[in-house]
C-alpha cells in the first residue's frame, strides 16, 4: 500500500496522478484537515505533524510514503526519511528544474506558501537547478485556504490573483511554477491570467512517475482507495466531485473516515 498525505485537499492532485499511473496500487490518502494550512505554521510544528502522520501511515501498512505537500517536504522530508529507515519516502518540490530548462526569457516565478518561501531547501533547489536563471519566489498566503473552501472560481480571487501575478508577468517571467499542491486546483483560474505570456509548471505527474519507480510490489494490489481526514471527513468526501475527481470515488471501499493522529 502507498500512503499519501497533505495538510488538506491539495495533495489530492498528487493522489489523482498516482492513481492514474498505478491503477492497481492500494492507496491511503490522509488529509491533516485539523491543522490546515501548514504554510502559516512554524517548521517545528510542521515537522511534528509530518513525523506523526508518516508513522501512522506505516502503522496502517503503507510501504511507500508520498509527502504530497511542498511545505511539509521543505520542512521535514529529511527528518521523515531518518525516522523511517527502509521506507521509500517521495517528496514534492517545486518544478524549478523543468521551468529553468523551458524558459526562453531567463526569468521564472515560483508560487509557494509562506513557509516554503523561507525554506533553506527551496534556496538550495534554486541554486542547484537554476543557477543561470532569474528566479522570483512569490508567497501566496490564503491561496491554499481558498482551495480548502472549494471557492475556486470566485471572481474576487481571480482579480486578486491577477494583481498578485502582474509584476512577475510584466517583468517577463515565462514559467510560473505551482510550488504548492493546492495550487493545481487553481489552474483553471490562473491559466487565463497567464495565457500567451507564461506556462504553468506542475510536478504532480513527475511525482507519480517517481512513485512508480519506487513502488515495487506496492504497485500491485486491488486498486482500493482509503481516504482519512483528521477533521471534517465529510468535506473531503464532498470535495472530490467539486475538484473534478469524482472518478476516485469509484475506488473507495468505504466513505471518508475521521482519524485521530
Ligand atoms: N499543499 C501544501 C503545499 O504543497 C500546503 C498548503 C498549506 O497547507 O499551506 O505546500
């Protein structure tokens, strides 16, 4: 079984990519909805949650763990790998490398949570993969919460996102990296804003391919999905159709369950 988790709904974008690429894998997705958003929390708090959830998923029988959250990966993927020897741990990091390879203007913008923006891990990723490119990191506080409330096409949000992105687009950025898994669900609102000027860069499919490489026997199961939430399980259940993921309900053996972690 493969365990996938996020602070809330954002990691469903990764879950969907993994379930598409590994249709036979048994998957458990845990949304830490009692503590969303992570992006406003300090690193010590995020690390505690990541370690508890990772151990919980292993106790449930998961043999591979996917940290479907850029914020949690930045703060704690190294600690989780140390805590779970022998368990492959896949993290999610902003697609700086593909964006740096694709830019023709030499300027890219990375949209992140506040916590990811300040992380040493993101600075290192930029140094490693985008040495000759101008990279602007743009924190987007409140965007993950917008996804949690599933108000995806709120005209007020679209207008504020347009204003938020304008300086980057005006400066010539031609790659806009979605550096938070929640932001995938904002793509329908963001795409018209950047149209003709920049591409949106998402790594969900690349993460699924990495999962495929590491899954081994975990890729061969009955294709069952278990969904867990640390608060408001009914909201996670209702979010699936609202986020365009109705097809995943066909894999559910039981309704979304509350879990205390
Ligand atoms: N989905 C998460 C990420 O990829 C975090 C959003 C949040 O909880 O602030 O960064």
